[in-house]
C-alpha cells in the first residue's frame, strides 16, 4: 500500500490562484479578441452605411454623393459588359444589366449584414417623372414614321384592344385562381390593377434582336405595340384607380372605357400641339443663326414640358411625350442646323439608353430587398402558385389577341396592300410581349406601397411576386429570344426590297386640284377609281392624302423636309 503526499495548504492555495489567474487571463484575451472582431465588424458596417446612406435616408449630402458615385460606376460596368457581350447568342444589354444588378445587390446584402440590397430606394414618382420620359420621347423621335403609320391600325389594335383583352383575362384569372392557392384577400380594384400591371410589356429584348432592315414591318409592329401598350396600360391603370370599390355597378366598364378614351385623345392632342409649337418657334425665330445650343435646349425642354403638363393636367404623359417626339422629328428637327440635327439624335438616344440600363440595373438590385420578403407572409407553396398562375395568364392573355388580330389585319389589308403577317411573325410578336419590365414594377409600387414601403403582408406578397415575374420573364424569355428569332426568321441578304417602307405616290387623286383633269368626265372617272382604291387599300390611300395635305398646308407653316 502506497501513500500519496498531501501538499501543504499554502502551496495548494497558490496553485489555485495561479490557475484562476490563467483562466481569467484566457477569458480576458477571448473577450478582447471578441471585442476586436466586433470593432472590425462595426467599422465595416459603418463604412457600408456611409455608402448606402441615401437609401436609408439618414446619410446626408455626403452619403448621397457616395451612393450616386457607386451607382454611376456600376452603370459604367454595365456598359462595358454589354459591349463585351454584344455578339453573345444568349445575352443582351438588358439581361446583362439585370444580372449585374442582382450581383451588386447580393454584395450589398452581405456587406450590410442582411439589412439592405440596393444603393437607391425605388420611387415610382422618380421613375415616372425622370426615368421614363427620355425613353418614351426617344421612341417617338426615332420611330420610322412611314412604317409606323402604314401599320397604325394594326399597332393600335395590338396596343389598345390587346391590353383590354389581356387585362380582362389576367384580372379574371387572378380573381378565380388566387384563392385556390391560399391567396385571395384582394378587392375588385386590386384585381383590375393586377390585370394592368401584368399586361404592360417590355419589348426591349426582342427589338435588340430583330433586324429592322430585313423585317421592317415586323420591327414596326413590335416597336409600336410596345410603346402604345405601355401608354394604354398606364392610362387604364389611372382610370381603374379612380374607381370606387363600394359603388361598382354594371356601368363601370363603360366608365372605364370613356375615361380611357378621354385621356387617350386629350393626351395625344396635347403632345401634337407641343410638337407643332416647338416647330413653329424654331422655324420663325431661327435660333441657329446665333446659337445651336439654344435649338437643342429648346427641343429637349419643350419635350419634357409636354410630359409634365400632361401629368399636371392628370393626362397620360407617356402618350403626350411620344406623339410630341413624332411631331418634333417630322417638323422641328428639319428647322434646326445640321449640327443640331446630329446632336439631338445622339443626345436623345443616349439619355434613353442610360435610363433603360438604370431601370434593369435597379430591378436586379431590388430582387433581394429583404424588407419586402420579410413582410410577405406567404408560404413557399403559395408563392410558387401565384407565380405559376401569373405566367400561365400572361401566355394566354397574349395569345388571345395577337393571333386573332393578326389574322384580321391580314384579311382587311388584302393581298395588294402589304406583305401579310405570317404565322412565324405572329409567334415573334406573341413572344416579344411576354417580357415584363419597369413599368409593371412601377405600377405595382404605386398600387400596393406608400413611397416604396409597405407593412401589409398581402401587398408585400404582390410586390415580391411582381419582382419574380419581371426577373423570370426578362432572364428566361430574354435568354431564349435570340435563338427563337434566329430559328423563326433566318438571316437574309439585305438586297431585297421593302416596298412598304417607301411607297410611291403614283396614284392620281382628284380630290386635290389636278391641272390635267379639266374635263368633268375625266374627273368623275378618276374619282371612281380613287374611291375604289380607298376601299381596297385604305391605309396606303389615306397616307397619300395626308402627304399631299402635309406638303400643301402643314410644312409651309411648321417646316419639314423640303420646306426651305
């Protein structure tokens, strides 16, 4: 049996003290290390908060400058990436901006510890007042007017009647199918608003692929429908917002249609009036003899003034500035010096390009906005159900009017009027309208948020669903656009003629003076021939009459090609 020596009490006490001291020192070192990590994290967080101060509204002027610098740098990155991917078969500039926006949003989300995902907070008023006008004005200013007005009836049918058909299908489908996936707490006006939100198209992806020289009519139809569709959706959305949900009766449809027609007509008249006023001032005062800068400035400011006047009078700024752009390009543009013509073309196109890139970039960032996803209480099953329903209704809503209106247009045009809309062209038109863009997001924010923020879980679900639909349609459908069009419209040589682009005025129209038609019998015979031609080729005939009226009365007053 062995015995173990017991140490004396002082030695044991000293050992315990040393052990406790070592443990305390270890704990202190751990706390110091933890404190150091916290300080580093707080420093990184404070640095990022200074970058996104504008988004939170607490950063002051310096934070705003930093956030704008960051966003501008990202815009430059989008331009460089778009240039490098120009020849890519699958990606175009809008998709590039969307993907970069999503990547930047993810980086911001991580650096801000999950509190933010974008540099600037989306404001639908900012979008409608500053971002949208240059895009729509440039669309009107750069439009090929001959093709646009030759296909005017078909474009208006797609852009106006098509929107009404799509809104009816989407609204009814959402009202019927949303409760089946556990989401049905919206009122009648909300369902009608959803119809307009998801009926607003974005044809940028398709227009970047279609060759305007090879298929001028198809390009004109897709381009024209895209602009008219957005204008119609916004006008219809404003008319629906004015409805009283407690007094919805049988005549509500007539009221919506009458309000729409009033807004459409008055907005168009205002845009034409502003464009003609600009042309008259430029022709009469001839600014170019002193300064070409004043010419360019006057055109830009008058265009923006037309939009703001329409908003001030509660009209459609989109329609107003679009027709103002058409009239300015037809009259005012020919009243300025050659250098001003080149400058205006490039300035308006550049502003439109930057605005479009800005929109897609922000949509990508906003997809990761954690506040909206936290507020939404919809389950994953409900969210997938809502998404699937909306996509299905988009496909059906487009098909319900594109193919019937195309066949009706072919039947009304006749074989002698122009090249018919082939089935392949109809598929391209249908596909072009499946993408949804910033107008849909802006309308959703306008209806279901207050200054971009909502605390209602139902409204938050609608916002997140809209973002998902826009993101999915732009990426997936946008990725497939170029291969689809390459398969449907194989590349052809550019040597063929596009007869409908520049129709020749080879017809004798006796409703205007004709020196050779002095005999009454000849006049009567020509009148019969003209009436017969008007019935057979209505659009072409009306265009010729308009050209003669324009040459005789309009251009001497407002200017235009060959007016000097």
